[in-house]
């Protein structure tokens, strides 16, 4: 028997609907998860939820699995159903119904095997449990198979952090305390760009703490990948942001996907809204290859955007697979073979490093970017932030990415950026206008600008520049005139070398994704760890 997934119990009221649906005759103790759910007579619980549905259509398409079954830890008398839903308009199909009496927790109830359907007939599977006794308990559930794994998996998990100590410690606790992950082969490479973590606090043998210069997310993730590749022990990798809230089931299901995969693919985890835990902010995105959108927001289109996962229609909508171009590095997993063939991410500091990497894998190797439902992390959405320095990286790196994978038009780029700059000036957002101008200017300097700069020094200068205007959000006609004059000069200068610069980025990218380049760029050393006063 191999477990491919679990029926997890909710940890809090605010996220409960993502795990279990129930009626008023059910009591959930969120403080004592291991004690299970108590049901009175007539109590009903359903796994028709984001995390506990089994998305048959994805497993049938991407894995070698043909059959699965449910195992349930129950105490009392129960009627158990298994249902399949295929889309939003059709009725659910009952594929099993059975009574189980005198159930005891030490002896899990095994439901009959379910043959997985293919194509549009495949859907989303879930169970419903109705208590027939005066009181009953549901403690745990598993989705299992007797089929042999296609391969054994060893996972190198890379987390890049910059002064997010509390988040990181919670993530590590979630990983290391999950009893079902204890038998899985993984190691965490925690890259500390802020150098604020104390080595003594991280003594688990499954973790390696790596101090690193502040080279942004792309530098931190790549440093971790390089270190993991050196150990030559991992078949697959997972990169995760530091400021997430992790559901360990996402890691567990990731293992089973790779273990039973028919062929190679990139797993793109969804981004759940940390401020509204029942909302899926996005699951993958498309990259617009229209040159007329360069220089303005809109080059990325989020898939399954702002979806309320409490709705059955939303859960079934996820059965319609979108053709994603990238998965965010908040949770993105890929094989060692992909790294060996397309090399490492580009040194873009932050923003679009994940986009460019996934585009490369998709275009060069034809590897699909698969947004498996039920695999996700909670994260604060980018729309909830308003940081002008991020504007610089977004627009600069968008141009770089398109130069590598397309052909940016000077006229369209300048036209679109002019509109963005004018909109910023009309909103008295002079710092944002400054960042847009700087992004264009640095792109036109060509790849040597990045290759020979110190990423942490450059970032500090960008931070300083993003706070230039003390009268931000107040009308300042002189500032508007000065910025428009600056933009006119920068745009005119950029026109001279536009074609050659675009070619330079495409050519230099081949060098900037190699291990040799990254070692020189990061100059990895072993600095002294910070100590707290």
C-alpha cells in the first residue's frame, strides 16, 4: 500500500472550508487536531473541499495511477459515500455507498477500489460520512493505492529568506513535525540573504543553513539549488518563499505526483490569499507575448484569479486545466533533469525570475507547467503591497524576459511607459515615475550592467531612489516637469542602441544561467553568523 494523499483536518475556523464541509451535528476541535472530529447522530462531514478533494482528472492525465481507494479511521456506526463531480452543470455521481458498524479507530475502514477515468469523464472525487450511532469519531483518512511507484523521489527544498525569521520557523516546524513526511527523503536548504539567522537554532540533520549576500530571491534560490546540486542526492527540487504559511499536505502530494509521474512536468502550486484564506489568488499565469504590452502592467495574466474556494462551482472550475506559462517561486517544483538541460534562473534579483525560468522550460523542453489543485501555500498577494521599488524590478525584468523570449518594440515600449509615467504623475506618485524611468534606463545599459554590479549595493541604491520625493502624493508641478524632462532624455538615448541591446540580453542569458557565472556572481563564502544582543 502506498498513500498518495490524506484527508487533512482544519487547523482554524478561517480555513475550515478548505478542508471539511459539515452540518450542525459535527464538532471540530481546532486546538487538538489529532483527536479528530466528533459527530452526533445524523452528523455529516464531506471532503468536498480544496485540500481534500482528489482531482482524478489531473492524476489520470499526468500519473501512472489507475486505481485508488480510501482508508478511514472511524469509531462508531457510519454510512459512507464516494462521489464524483465532473463540471459545474452536471449532477454528482454516486460511485459507492456502504454501511460500516462498530468501527474502531485502530482498524481503518477500507473502501472498495475506484478505477480512475480518463479525459473529460474524469472529475473530482470526495467522500461523505454520516454518523448512524449516538456518537462517532472521524480521526484520519487516506487516499491509497496498491500500484508500484514509477520511481523513488528525493527532494531538495530551497527556501530563500530575508529577515522573515518567524515565518521560516513556522514553515520548518510544519515540515519537520508532520509524521507522514518523516519517511520521505528530503532536505531543506535555507538560504539566509539577510544573515540574521543563528546557526545554533537550526540543528536538524535535514536542514542546511546557508548565509548569502542579498542577491534577492533569484540569487537566494539559485544559491540553494547550486548547493543542493553539489550534494548530487536529489531527483527533484522545490523552491518556496519565506513569507508563506504552508500546508504540509502540499509537500506530501508533491512527492506522490513525482513518484507516479508519466513524464516530466513542473508543479506550480497555487497562491492562497493569506488575508482571505478561502480565496485562491492565482494558480499559474500566462505571459503575454504581444510586443505592444511591453512597458506597462498586463504582460502577466493570473489564472483562476480571486476564486472563492468555498464554492462547489469553483472547485469544479479547477478541473478545466489552464495552459500556464509559469508557476510562482512561492511553490514551484521541477526535476534535476530540467535543471541539467535549461540551467539555472537568471540574476534578476526579484520579479519575473520564475516567469523566465518556466518559459525557458516550456519553450525549450516542451515541459508543461501544471497547476495541480489541492497543492498551494498561503501568501500575501502582490496586489496587497504598494512598494515602488518593486515597480523598478517588474518593468526592468519584464523587458529583459521579453528580449530573451521575444522581440520588444522600442516604439511600443516607450509609448506604454509614457502612459504609465503620466498616470503616476497625475496621481502625484513621483517615486513610481522615477522607478519606471530607471527601469527603462537600466535595461538599455545591457547585460553587463547586471553582470558587473553588486546586487545588494544596487538594491540599496534602488531603495534610496524610490524614496526621493518628500512631497509624494502632493501636487508638485516642478517635480512633474523634471521627471518628464528626464524621461525624454533617457528615452531618446535608449533608442540609439535598442536593437543591439535586445540582442545582447538574448546572447548573454546563455552565460548568466550557468553554475560558473553564478559562483562568480555570488562569491559564496562562509561569513560569521549574526548574534543577537
